[in-house]
């Protein structure tokens, strides 16, 4: 009798396994419709899942909202702090502007080397063979563009007007190795040192600031800007920053490698600078003997 029941249980187990395998195989077949037990189980499982997921999502969203509120609070504090700083800077600028105006009125000084009027222009052409030397803009003599006017972008000086026609003008870039392409510059710091931008190192992609006094103490990342003394460029136009200072080939002065503030390769929009102060004549800036030559 016990042996019979043991065999009966084994038979029931085997039959159950066969039925289970059959059901699994049946359920794995591709069908357009489910059977009613499958549909019932699926709907029940979906309902339970929905019942559990809604509170879980609610609590997760609640804690996430609390975290967002904390982040917003911190950002708001930082923004308020910056707004206060901006307000203070605005007040200082306003005060300095009024003070500068008063000093100019006292000294009866109406012009400055840093005075200029910008004329907006767009680059419309570049020669691939002379990409680092020249570009053409869509403003010309009818817009007040004249030869030797400075040309800048929002990040710094890029060159000067080489020639101006009625509706267009050609700009010579600082990266051009033309021997006449020079800029009188100064290194800004506790002490001001003067030099001259002469040439461009294409390998390092840096301007060469030459004729710096040998005893000058210049550090990396000091700002280099126009001095206004060359008679062409207004003063205080940013040229770039000092990357390295080395003795010149004769050891009498120093030369600095200057990283340009502007990107000479990618230029779309520029401003042509009309110098406020009258440009001196060349004859006034060179000796009589040199003039005769």
C-alpha cells in the first residue's frame, strides 16, 4: 500500500511537470490573443503593480522635490549675492565715470588716446592661401572705413584696415608676417613696460612682443594691450596675454610670446575702430634724416 501511494505521488509529479512544460511552451508561442487565465493573471499583476508603484513614485517625487527646493534655495542665495556684487560694481562704475568726467572738465581735456568709435562689420571673404593674413569685410569708405583703422573682435585686437573701397575693406591680421605690420604695445602690471608686436610664430601660434627692456620683470598671463603711442591704434585695446619671456637674439632686450586674445582662425563679426584723437603725421614721428631717406 505505501509503495502504491509513493508511485501515485511520483506519477502526479511527472504529470504536473508535463502540464507545466506544455503550458510554458504554449505561452511562448506567438499569438494574437491571450487565453482568459493568462489575461486574468496579467491584469491582476498589472493592477497590483500600479497599486504599489503609485505610492512609491509619490514618495520618490516628494523627496526629489524637497532636494530641488534645497538646491533652488542655495542657488537663490548665490544669485542674490551676485546681484549685490553687481549693484556695487555698477555704483562704483557710475561713480568713477562721473569722477572721470569732472576731472576732464577741470583739465579741459576732451580727447584721450583710448577714445574711439566702433563700426560693426561682418567678414564676407578670406583667401585660403592667405587665411592667416587677410580678410574682407562688408563695410567700406561709404561707411566711414579708412586705411589703418584698427579692427577688433569681442575678445581682442585682430589687425588693421589695409585698404578701403566703396563698399568693402581688406583687413590685415596681426598674424601676417608683413615687416610693416607692427603695433606699439604695453604690458599691464604694477609697472608698465613698452614693446612692439613684430611678427607671428606660426608653430606656437603666438605674437612676438619685442624690444622689451632687459631689466623688465614680466610674468606669465600679464595682459598686453595697445599703448596708443604708435599713432594708428587707440590705447587699451587688448592684444593678448604673456605666455613666455626670453632674451632676444642679441641679449640686449627681451622678447615675449603673447597668446592672442582673439581667434585669428575663426572670425565672423568684427568692429572697425575709428580713433577719437587725431592721428599724427608720419613726418612728426620720425627724424628729419630718416624722412629724407
